[in-house]
C-alpha cells in the first residue's frame, strides 16, 4: 500500500475564479505532492476583474468543520489565508490554540488587489493579538506589512524594519514579500537575527492573480514535507515565479498564475 502524502489544511475564503483562495490553495497543495483539506471562512463574488462582494460563513459551521477535520486526519501543516471577520478570526485562533498543530503559516490578507476590504477592524485586532504569536511564519506583502507595522514600507530596508515591528507582536518568523518592486525582493526575518533577502528578476506579466496565496500555501507544503523555513521560502519563491511565467490569460482582468505548471 502506498504511503499517504502529507496533509495540508488551508483555512481561507472562496474565490469563484479559482485564481486565489481555497481552490487555488488546493491546486498549490496538489502541485507539491501533498493532500489538501480545507475549511472556508468566507464566500466572495469576484472574477479576474476584482472582488464585488464578501459574505462570511457561519462561525459555528467553521468551528465544527475544523474540529471534524482535526479529529479525522493527521495535519502536517496549516495555511491561514483570508479570514474576513473578527468572529471568524476568533474561531481560527481558538482552533489553533486547542489543536496545537505545527507548521502554521498565516498570510494576513487585509484587502484584495482591487481594493476591497477582506478583514474588518475586529479581525485585524485578533490577527495581531492572537494569530501572529501562534504562527510559525507570517507572510505579509508590503502593503499588509505597512498596515500591521504602522509605517511606510516601500523598499527592502523598510521591509526589514516592518518585520522587526511584527516580531514585537510576537511573530516568530516573518516573510515580507515585495514582488511589485523593480527587483522582486522577499525578506525573511527571525527575532534577533540578521534578515535574509531573496531576490529575483521582476516578471512583467498581467497574470499575477493569487501570487500571495500560492506563495504562502507553498511554504506550508514545503514545511509539511520536512524542509526548513529558509529552504521553504527559497523553493516557494521559485515556484511562484514559474507559476507567473506560465500564467493564464483568461477573463477581463488579472489572469491567474498557473498553479499546476
């Protein structure tokens, strides 16, 4: 009988276009040879043209779904994406605190690329006070890092300073992503240590929908496989670059990356 692959749990919202969110996460998990299980935090009305509407799920439904999964399968890593509301964020925090699962990756999604708010103020408070300290790694982009750290984040030096600020909120490891910079830069920071910088050429492509979800989920997969965080970040960055390079031109807006390239 074949050995079962590592199981990665993704807790995130649903994007009907499948460029981001829970369905994109499942594709990323499959591409890494892992098995994905999921719990949906919110439903959205969106397409490649942007997010039109967001509706959170019943928090008790989410709580029961997470408990059912945790009681049934061995989860090797957890990815937390869009959580939407403070009530949902509290359910996720309670679950992580109770389950004590390892390899927790939190992608602090605050707004969509089209500008729609994806986490309310109560949710941001839960994110900072409860989820960041329980995460093994947090993966904000520059805008998210700026909001959470309360400072401008426009370059690699400011990315490093923002990461230090997030460490003050008890974040164990932080990866600030800068894919929009002229030279795509990601900064990996650990408390009290020099930050490590990962650089790559900027790809001029319209097909970038879902890059943050793909990157953070890929890290969860690499950790589930057993790789260290620095290698996980390096391989996940390479994965996303090729996913962008092989992205699809579909729809009227930003096309998705190719999760299964």
